[in-house]
C-alpha cells in the first residue's frame, strides 16, 4: 500500500492494522475498536441457528425431509455452534429429519425443540439430539387466559419437563417467549423457582415481537446476570422494529453468551435476527469470535434461497446484490483515485468476497453516473473517446435512465457509445 507523501504529515491511522482495515475485505471505523467501546463484550460467543424451526415459520416456506438435512449441512459448514433442527412433535417428517441430522455427526450440537411437555422431551431424545429447547410463554396474560395456569402451575409444568430433559442427559435450555412484555419480577420469580428444583443449563430470554430496544435488552440481561450469575444466558430476537442485531449485541454486552438467529433472516413476520448479519457485526465490527466462516455464508445462503423459494432481497445487507453496486459518479471517481494506492474497499465497508460473493464490486450506469463512470465503462470494453464524446455519452446515459426509471444495461450503453463515437 502506497500512501502519498503529502498525506503523511497528518496523524492518519495505520491502514495496516487489521482491527479495522484488511485489504480487499473491509474498512470499518477505528472507533469501533476503542477499549471503552468494546467494554463488556465477551471474547467469544456462540450462534444457535433456528432456520429449521423458526425460519420455517416464514409464511409460505416449507422444508421437506431431504431439504432439512441439506440445510443442516449448510449451517454446519458456516460454523454455527448449535442447530435447532426442528420440533419432532410436529410431524413424522420432522422426526425422521431430526434423526438423520443427528446421525450425521456434524460439528454443531443438534438441538430439538419441545413444548413444556414430557412427551415432547421424549421425542427429542428418541431423535438422537444432544440438546433441547423447552419453551413456554412467559407473558402472564397468556398463562392466565390462554393456558389457564397460575404461577405455581407454570413452575410445576416447567420443572417436570426440564427434569425429564436433564435426567436424559440433554443439554437443557429453558426458553421463555414473549419475555419482554412480561413483568421482570414475574419472570425472575418463575426462573428462580424452577432453577431451585432443576439446574437447567441455559436460559433463553426472547423478544418474540421484536419490540424491545437495545437499551431495554441490555438492562434485562444485566438484571438476570446479577440474579443468576452461574446460569448461561441466551438471546432470541425478532426483527419487527429492525433492531434485531442491535438488540443481540446489547445482550452480548450485558451477560449473554449465545445468540439465536436464522440464515437469510427467515422467520415469521419480519423474520428473526439474521445469522449472516449478526455474525458479521459480532466478528468484524466488535471482534467477538463466533466461529463463523464468513466467506462460506453466501454460497450456503443461496442454497437456502433455492430450497425455501424465498428470494434474498436485492437490498439486503451482507448477502444482497445492491450493496455491492456502485452507480454514483463521485463514488466511482473516489475508487479510481484510490486504486493506484492499493486501498479497497473505499466506498463500502465490505468487499463482496468477504462473504463468498463472486465477481467483486459492480459498477453500474444510471442517472447518478459521472464522467468517471463512463471512463470505467469504456476501459471495460477497450473503447476510447475524447472529452466531448464522453460528455455526450454521459448525457445520453442519464437521459435513458430517467426515461426508463432503471439502470442502463451494458447493451444499451454500448449502443450509445457506438452511436456517439461513430459520429
């Protein structure tokens, strides 16, 4: 990397420091890595991927038996620590798929999902899983009016199921859903009563409706870490308010060590915390080791897209196509001026290769293009034009984009160049 002499007189930070710059991969804010900013984050965290259970709750998405096995292989290749492979009580298909996944000896711990019901626990054990999620509503309104449970009866139900799970040797996680719309003292009391009788391995605190703020999540986890210092805390969040990843980071900073997420952000309503988004935020932005091979994300995300028949939105961060398209003239100009110094990425935080996306950055033509955009296009096809011709080409490209309300394709731009240069 060659930094111009005139820039060396200023106190620029060192772009050889991979904490915030890695050639051809990322350029992120140095302030991210200031010790005071990172204070509270753990050095390591785990991802518990819920694509095969919560992800399948995406409206219109259905996974067949063979597809479930293939998705589990994809998640394992990415490097998630735990795979929530399904709920065997739902169907024979899910039970068989769970058995097959558990029998593949993947690196990830295979976990089954169960209601607070000893029969459900037995099915998870029969499927060969090593871990179990035992779930129940925590919202006292649901427990009172839908389940007809007093607090004592809820404790009895949870204790019975978790005792069965622990007796069977399963890594046992109690997952309380709609936790954040429940009184904190109520949640604490129930947790304490159950934990007194059965030392389950982890507690998953759930923002089921995706309506908690990061500050609220941080406060909740600090409180429960204080109350239960020896209990592993986990966060399961949804993205209804577009705060999923932010809430997950807040949970990590305040006592959580495991985050539940779903590849491609699949899940009911607005989806779950996206595995790829959280993994990048934790590992790249915060330096937390989650064991994820970021470069393997995109190939496996595309396999999931094909199976789920649920298209990755073009504008989706990390794995969409639009974040890696450059249209504006000023951005193209900046990239051209920095290229001789060997500095990239420059007009984006990440190069697509970071996540296994082939082809590099894409330079597109449209209403926001500039002279530099035309120069790069001409270079791409080995064409030359004088200054006046370039101005005319640019004007015609912008006019075409305004009429079509779209990007100008290479075919369209080549036709314009041929017409102008031919003159």
